[in-house]
C-alpha cells in the first residue's frame, strides 16, 4: 500500500473542519475547509452531511472519487464506542478502503512530534489530554467537563471568573477587580447588570467566551483572585499531562508535552510560565512546547503512519503546512 496510497486526512472540530488528501510521499493533492462537526447537537446524519460536503470538495479538487485510507480525527469521539460508531458511518460513505477514527486531540499531538510519542494538552473551549507511545499504547481522558473531573478551558474559565466577580459584588466573596472588568467589557456598570443581560438575552450566552481574555488581563494587572484562577488552570494542565506521562511510562525519560488550543496558544505569561515551572518540578524530563501547527497536519501524519509512508514524506508534508 505504501507505494501508491493516498490518504484522506480529516480534522473535524466543533467549529470547523479541515480536510487534506495526501500521497504516500507527502504530496498534498487537495485541501478543503467546511463547517463544524457536532453530532451531539445536530444528530449524526446531519453532521455527516456537513462533513461529506467538505470531503467531496477535496476529492473533486484532487480528481478522485476515493482514497486508500481515511485518517479521521473528530470532535466528540470521546469513548472507543463513539470512535467505532463514527468509523462505521465513515465506512458507509466509501471514501476509503480502510478507516481509522481518533479523538481530534490526537491530531494536535501528532502534528507536533516526529513519531507517535508524547502528550498533548488542549485548552480551548474545554480541556482535554491525550498521549501516544510508539508501541501503540495511548492515554486519554473522557473530557466531558466537570462530570468527568475536568476543570477549566475557555468556557470554564469565564464561568469561574463570573462566579468570583458576582460573589465579590454582593459580599459573599473577597473583593476582586473582576467585578468591574467583566461587566465593563460589555459596557455595563455592574455584575448585576451583566447577569441580567445574559439571563434576558441582551448579551448572547456564547459571548461569555469573550470574558476569558478579560480574566487574563485582570490577572496580569495583579488582581489576586484572577491570578489564583489562572494558576489553578496551570495546575490542571500539568495534572493531566503528568498522569498521561505516567500511564505511558514516559515520566522518567525526555518526552514532548505539547500545549495547544486557543487558551494555551495565546501564550499568557502567567499561565504558560506556571505550567513550565510545575512540569519542571513534577516531570523534570518533560519537554513543553506550544503547538500552533494545523491539526489536519497531524491527521495526515497519522494516516501516513498507517500506510507505511515513503522516507521523507513527513518532512514534505510538514513543509506544505508550515509545521
């Protein structure tokens, strides 16, 4: 397969989908971008329809009707049973002779390593962590939010900031500048006004994510409550990374720890420096690195791993995506 194989790489997140068709020597034949992949919100068939539109455009651009292998890294593939359900749905589309489905966090990890070895922690809207070992072992978490023991991510940070700001304003908690900076972001005079505006829909609920950068700015200005929230996020990132390294027997040897997602890619000094300090203390051989390469690169590299790509294919593919 390795001499002629073509790989359909899919990185499908909640907000967008990227597709690339690559050859076994790392040449990119076509790419396409489409809407997000959200089976829990819209149903599997509708989500697959959105995905099919993006894949079809890539296949047409590449002059193909199918490929040898589909390497799909998909949001909401949080348990093995979900991966198998999604793999079955992809096989039914007959885009490739073989199909592999992984959680989309694996694409971020693979995009930043030269072999499937290391750990990635992604802190975007939520938080997740996965790890890979060359012997095929993986480490992962359900990553379903507080119900599965997770804390933080952009949405969680904004919620935590509002919780502290609300309690500061009404006297149930210690004073914090967040009680002023959060409502001021929306041109409002108080947390009471912000809570009312969110409740009545005058400020759309999805706009709450805008408060995460406000939290970091307030922390950088020295507010102790905001700083404590940021430091807890660092502790959560490191906790997941250390557990994953331990599960894969990588704690006592040099191993990459890739930091991805919007919150970590923003490189807030307090957050990222604290993560580095904690890793130095708890996993001194870990090699932390912020990863900004396109996740579809990781999906494609995972596909090349599967088909036994030619020597030099990885470097050629990375050069195309700037990774």
